[in-house]
């Protein structure tokens, strides 16, 4: 094999299969989807010859496989994976080479190559409760023998999902005929539904694939076609046999049989790559710009890895009716949804190309190693996308990811009990750890470390540790890390905890020094997380100082080596600020003393603002208000950090403001400060919105479009008059239509402002539409309407009316689910839950009887009505109710007790912060000459 001949081991990891068992960072010990049970290792595969003949019209396939295996231990049993849907028709086993010691004996007698001898099979059967097939031999096969296992089988083509071996169809626009196609998507472990095999990623062996097809179709697989032969018994059918693949995991197998058209390109890389882009004939014109993206992306990736794209062919398909949520990344065969492939951006394509190296060429040993693989793929995808087009904001990478993990990991209980959220946030965090390493080790060291890794592990498998090890060795080589530090230790301190740190910088302005301390970042209250003192991280202290402003040097001044506190000397004097962790180099927020914050606030308000790059501006703002929200910083200081927005027009810097308005707004909406806050919001956003204009401009950036729509939504919520009038005008069209129940002509964005700020008549009209809602229309439109009717209103009378109708009068147009939804919407704002509380208190006895048989509704009502108060007044109300009805809460007893604890916590927050916020707002409104409206 040409590809294999240049295997070259640089030596950062020297290990053999059997020794590769341990690793120190387990991202998530048990993959929720895939059982940890490994196949017995008595027999292991050396290679496959797979032959498949799919019949798309009839929905099934037949096939055979010859598996060359080595017996590792004397055994009568050969165990492989199969799927429950597969039927095995025939089994045969033969010995193609006896164990070495037997060869010696035979050689003494006659020096001929031993001919294959068949081994009698006693039985072939599926193993109960496992996705396994067991072949039992009559006599023991001896350790060291090489066998060939032959199986003939049949199975159904998947037709409602795009996985395993599946079929789908489309209509030919010219002939109106139905055209079928067949394709594969084996990840993570569906090769077993296509043929019996050792379906574990660690078994990487060469494969020869033969596909039977009708002459009218074209078959494509991982490797180039080697030969086509006519079928003996089938007129118009042929066998296509493809070249032997390099060693690969079963999940990398890719086959497509179709009548698609293609565009073909030659890419002159080291392997003279042939690229084909395939689609149904009338879609192919939409894909003319795909090749350019692929070439550009490959160029960057080949440079990054210093390893050419490993196969001689790359086939990319736009599949009609493709059902999977993620594109399929078989080796050399990529499948996309049509719209995804023809779409604007390039990161979808890049991501699947990254998997060609990380996954196909070097393969995670087991499913839990796949997490680190995916996180690295995410980082490299971002890296490549940003290099390809500086102008593609790429979902504001990394800010969106970063903010979401800041919120998640600082919760009292991170990711609740959801494994899916846990996996997602852990993967996001690991991606950001790679980003941190790129910055702190430097891009060239980081790249060379990855090159070492891929060079060492190509055509093989790897553990998470292998990546850290290669980065460590390169960092040591380049002298980017002190001798005693390993990347593994650094990474482990971040990845193994469901927490993130917050770093606090306290400057001593007399000594030009600072103490830097770390602790667990907790944002949601209460902060009584056990064992907090045990959490410490390896933290890079990258520091920018105002007197030598330089955002290009991302080498840490020092690493906090799991130290709680360190001291820095030789800092600037009291007239200059410092910024620690600029550009969000590490995923952690940073707090300062008030003097440093104020210097930053003032600098940001000056014409020099843009000398601080936009990601850092965003970070300063985001950290400030979140630290205040967490109780670690005065709101007066944090709100001062919003003053620079007056001149700011970049979306990235504005982005944190919208969550600020949302989170803080919700928190204070029961108090008198809320009106002042809304005025502040209007003062902040109105100039921005007016400058952006109401209508999109031609060719404007995504960022600008986002900024417009976000500022509009938040202005509407804050009662900005022009917006409410616009919404009411749109709503009036609906009210005046002759048959309003036929459909809703009002854009969703207008509905909430109308129900919130509009008239009783408008709201009643909405309610009537729910009552009359025809079953023929889409129910999610009804749900949206109901949510806004309950969740948006400012005045109590509308809410009371809704509750009277649904709960007391038990109007037949509302189901239990509707009532449940109404309760949960009401808990979203002070008007809602206060009205709900009053309603519950007033009608206690009636409701109690109504919900006697519906404990879930009762619990949900008590939860929504009592748990979300945030002030002393609310605490008093709920406490009184508790005293009044102490013995009558029934199933909701636990709810009310927990509610009282929460409200006490929130009340403390309100008592501490509301006066400060109010005082700041008063000052702000005075300076801006504004009085709170309405
Ligand atoms: C079976 O695999 C062994 C080990 O890789 C190899 O030496 C042998 O040539 C293979 N035999 C056949 C018939 O493919
Ligand atoms: C999909 O396959 C199942 C079983 O193989 C069959 O019952 C069903 O009718 C098929 N559906 C379609 C849409 O072909
Ligand atoms: C990015 O945008 C700038 C200004 O709009 C433009 O000059 C430049 O060519 C764009 N770069 C790319 C790679 O599209
Ligand atoms: C990698 O680090 C370098 C600094 O060494 C930085 O300029 C570059 O933007 C970083 N790349 C990514 C994708 O974060
Ligand atoms: C802005 O920066 C320049 C150059 O460093 C400096 O001279 C000027 O005083 C700064 N302006 C403010 C308001 O800080
Ligand atoms: C907020 O900024 C103003 C004006 O720069 C300043 O006078 C005030 O002291 C700052 N407040 C706090 C709490 O830092």
C-alpha cells in the first residue's frame, strides 16, 4: 500500500495494542448510548471482503462477508456483532493457516503451503440480550491459527431513517418516475446492521468491498473502482469491486448506489485527489460552489496536519430526504442534506472534512475517547472556518459557546440530571480548553503538537492521553511550558470537573502588585455548594497593561499551578488598568477591584475604546454584569461598564447586553425599580435601533441584522412606542379580516407586544381565536398564541380572566396540558405569578376540589404561584398562605417548603442590590434628562 509505506513514528507515543488500556482523563465514564461491553478478544479480525447486493425497490439486501481472523486464545467460540434486524443464512469456517508450531511440524514432513481445511460449525445463533452472534465450532481452534469466517445474510434496508444501509427516493422531474437510491451511515455502531462484524472502533483493518447493482445505477465506495464484472445469473446487473482500503474502522465504511449526476474536479495534492460532488440531476446546479469551499478547506487542513488528505477520492453527496441530524462522515464519502450543502457557509463541509483525519485516519479507541475527538474536531473546524473567511462570524465563535457554558457550570446543579446536556457542555468546554492551549502554547507549537499526534496515530487508534502527550512533548521541545508541567495535568483540571473557576485580581496600588486568586464560579444562588475548597485549576495568567497595551502576546505571565492565590509584582501604577484573560483565552470570568473596573469603564468611554479588541470589550461587559448578578461585584460598578455602549456599534460587544436585560429585568420586575430599568433600556437601545434603521439593508452582515432584530425585540418589551404602534397596526389587519379563524396574518414578533401593551379588546380577540381554533390548522400556532396570551400581559385583569375561564369555569376548549402551559408561562414574570398567587389564595377551596384527581396540575399550580417571588413582600405573602393552609398543601407540601427557602435567598439578593441599582438608575436618568414613562 502506497499510503501505508510512509508510516513514520516520531515517538511521542510508543505503545502496542495490548498495553493501550489505561488513560487518565475520562471525559464521561459511560457513554449513555453505547454499552461498554466489549466483544471477547479470543478471535480478532485481520481483514474483510464484504459483498452487498441491495434491492432498493423491494427494501432489502443480501450479502456475504469473508472475514480473515486470528485466533488469540484456544476457543470454540467466534463472537461478532449483529443487529436484531439481520438474518444469517449460512456460516462456514475454515482454517487458512495453522498455528506457527503446527507449521513447523508440517514443514519437517513436507514443505508445501497448507491448504485451507474447513472446520465444522456446531451452531450459529444470536446471543440473548446482546447484539452478538456466536459461532460455535465442534472442535477448538488453536491460538495462532488464521481462519476465514464466511457468512451469508440478508436484512431490510432502513427506510424511515438515514442510518445503517438505507434507501430513499425522489421523483425525476422529466419522466416523473420514482428514482431510488441506497446509501450508508454507519456511525456510531450501525455497521452491524449491514453485516456481521467486529463492530468496535479499535479493530481497524483493510476491507475489500463489492457492490451488486443494476446497470442503470452507479456505485461509489471509500476507494476507487478496481473492476466491474457481469453477474452470472442476473441480466443487466453487475458486480463493482473497489480497491482494498487502508486499515479502517467499520463505522468508516461508505457506499452509495444512485442515479445521481456529478461534478468532477482534480485536486493536485500529494495524492492527486479526485473530487466528485453528487446530487439528483435537477439539483446539481445549486452545488457549483461546493468544490471551491472543499479545496480551500482541504488546503488549510493539509497545512495544519502536514499530512495530505489520506484517500485518492472524495465523494460528496447532497441527499434528498436525508433524515439524520448530522452529516455523514464515512471515509471519502460525505452525505449532506441538500440545503446544507448548497447553503451559504462552509463550516458544515469543513467539519466533515476534519473528521476525515480525526476519526477515520486516526480513530478513537473506544466511544469515550470519541468525546475528546469531537471536541478537537469542533475546535479545528472553527480554526479552519476563521482562516477561510475572516468575515464569516461563525455563530460568534467562541462567545456563544462560552456564554452558554458560563451559565451552565455556574448553576447550583449543573445540567440537572440530563446526560445529553452534560455531554454537550463538557464537549464545549473541552473545545475551549483546546482554544486555551492554542493561545497559551502558541499557534505554531499547538499545530506541531497535533502534527506529531496525527503522524504517530494515523491508520491506528488513540486514547485521549495521546493528544495531551504529543502537545506536552512539543511544548517542552519549543520551551513553551516549564519542565514540571504537563498538558495532561492542565487539561484534566478543566475537563474532569463540572465547574469553572472565577479569578479575582486585587491590586495594591502602593506596591504596584496584585494578588490573584481562584475559586469556583457560582452564579445562581444559593452558593452553598459542598467541597468548594477542593476545586482548583491550572490557570494561565495572561495579562495586558494599559501602559504597554498589547493584545498580541498570549503567553501567560505565569500559570497558577492549582494554587489558590499568587502574587504578581511589577505591575503598572494607579493611573493604568490591567486586563487579565483578554480575548477569553481561558474559559473563566475575571473580577477586579473597583478602581481597576472604573479605569476600564472610563477608557471604554474614550475615543481609545477600539484599542481594546471587540472580544475583550464583550468579555469585560459580560463578566461585570454576571459577577454583579452573582453577588460578587457592586451593580453600580457593573452598570458603569454599560456606558460605553453609547458609541459601540459592533454586534459582538452588544451581544451580552441582551441577556443582561433579560436576566436582570426578570429579577427586578416586581419592584418599583423596574420602570426605571425599562426607561434605561429604551435610552440605551433607541439610538442604536434608529441608526440601524427599521429595514434590512442590502448586503448587510449577519451581525448587523442580528443587532437590529435583538434591539427591536428588547425595545418592544420595554414599551418603545413606535414598536408597539407598528405591532398594533399589524394586529389590526387580523382583527378586521372577515374570517380571522382561517389563519393568522400577524408575524409572531408582534403578538407579545400587543398583548403586553395593547388594549383589553385586542387581548380578548386573541383569546377568542384560541376558543375557536380549528383543528385543521397547525396546533403549534395555537400553542404559541396561548403562551403569549398568558405570558405577555402586564395587567392582572387579563390574567385573572384567563384563569377564571380555564380553571374555574373549566371551559371545554382548554385541555389539562393547556392549563399546565398557562401556569408555567405565568411563572415567567412578576405580574403573572403574583396574579396566579392571588387567584390561588382567593379560590383555594374550589381549586383544591377541582384538582383533587390531578396532582400534577395542583403541584404545577403551587410551584408557579409560589416559588418565584423575589422580594420581602412576596416572602410575606407566601409565608402567610403557608400559615393559613399549612395542612392543606397535600402533594405540594415539599414545593412550598422549598419555595420559602428560595424566596428568602432571592429576597436577600433584592435587599442587597435593588437600592444600588435604583440609585445608579436615578443618576443615569438624571444625567440623560429622562423621567420614567408610564
Ligand atoms: C489473513 O490475514 C493475515 C494476517 O494479516 C495475512 O497474513 C493473510 O495473508 C490473510 N489471508 C488471506 C487469505 O487474506
Ligand atoms: C419501511 O420498511 C418497513 C419494514 O421493512 C415496511 O413495513 C414499511 O412499509 C416501509 N415503509 C415505506 C415507506 O416504504
Ligand atoms: C471581508 O470584508 C471586507 C470588507 O467588507 C472585504 O474587503 C474583504 O474582501 C472580505 N474578506 C473576505 C475574505 O471575504
Ligand atoms: C490560536 O492562537 C493564536 C495565538 O497564538 C491566535 O492568533 C489565533 O487566533 C488562535 N486561533 C484560534 C482559532 O483561536
Ligand atoms: C488615547 O490614546 C492616546 C495615545 O495613547 C493618548 O495620547 C490619549 O490621551 C488617549 N485618550 C484618552 C481619553 O485616554
Ligand atoms: C460610575 O462611573 C461614574 C462616572 O464615571 C463614577 O463617578 C462613579 O464613581 C462610578 N461608580 C462606581 C460604583 O464605580
